[in-house]
C-alpha cells in the first residue's frame, strides 16, 4: 500500500529523579547557551524566550516558543522536553530531530554528571492512502498478532478492524516501545501511526541521535511485513 505523509509530530522528554539545580541563578544561566544552540539553525527572536515563575525554585521554567507555538522547547528543574507539531515532510522531521538534539546538548552541558530517570521519544504520523476503507482494514489485518516471547523481551499486541497495537519491552537493555497503527480520526488523513519509545536509567542509548535511530529501526521493523511504501 502506498502512502503519503500528511503531517508528523515529534515529542521528546527527559526526566530526572531529583532537581538539577540548587539555585535559580544557576538554572537561568542556561538561557544563553540554549539560544546559541537553536539559532545555529533557526531564527530565534529575543521575545520567543520566556522565564515562567523564575523567582521560585519549585516552578522555574525556561521556554522557547517558535512558529506560533508549534515548536516549543522547555527546560525545567527536573528535566526538559520538546514538542514540535505539523511537520509536513520527512525532511522537516529530520531537521526537527537535529534541532532537538542541539537543544538537548545545550541543557546537558549544564548537568554533565546527572543521570536521567527516563528518556522518551515519540513520533506521531498522519498518512494518506488512495485505497478504500475496506483496503485499509485489510492492511491493518496484515499485522501479526505477536505472541508472548522469552526474556529479555516481553511482547504483547492487539488487533481490530480499525487498529493494530504492539508493545514490547527489553528489560536487559532498559527500554520499551509502544506502537499503534489505526484509522485516523483526523479528516485530513487516512491512517495514524504512533511510535513511543522509553529508555530508562541503564540504557546504553543516552543521546537524542541514537534514540531517534532506535525509534526508526523499531518503526521500520513493524512496517516490514505489511509493506507500507511511502511516496
């Protein structure tokens, strides 16, 4: 089945068990390196950067909001996250991953010895296909109902006429993945394809680039049997 990308959303979040800074002033020193990292590839007006409730330790937050709020980079005392919406080409997604990696590097530069409790990366894709609704149902039915497997993997899946869902965890390598392919409720797309990967303390994949490649590998493996072709 041939498909075209309608839009892609990217979300990336890193969380720490303990606050990363003991002083608000130290936390706010991130503003300049975050700005410098992002402006290498993006136009970042000075008013795009805000500090919310920066006078209180519990609620300090640095936010960079671009493209009418569709690109948001946020650093908090307990971690950081990125939410990027409405990417209309795979090249735009790749560029967003690159910018996210630079933002992550700027934040990590202030906390080089801190170990995250978790990393989470999510790619949500809306697709259009020319086939009928019945063809889409047949396509979804091609996904294997993966059964349980031996350690270190724990695999489970569900399948209906409108969706196929897959969950897998690798306890030895400290990651799990949740994948869903279903008929889109968005009228501008036919299919919705969502991939969410979690890495935990102990994972060997500790940077945005390797985690995004891991997500791509898992996503491609899931799509291999039904042979979805992107055009």
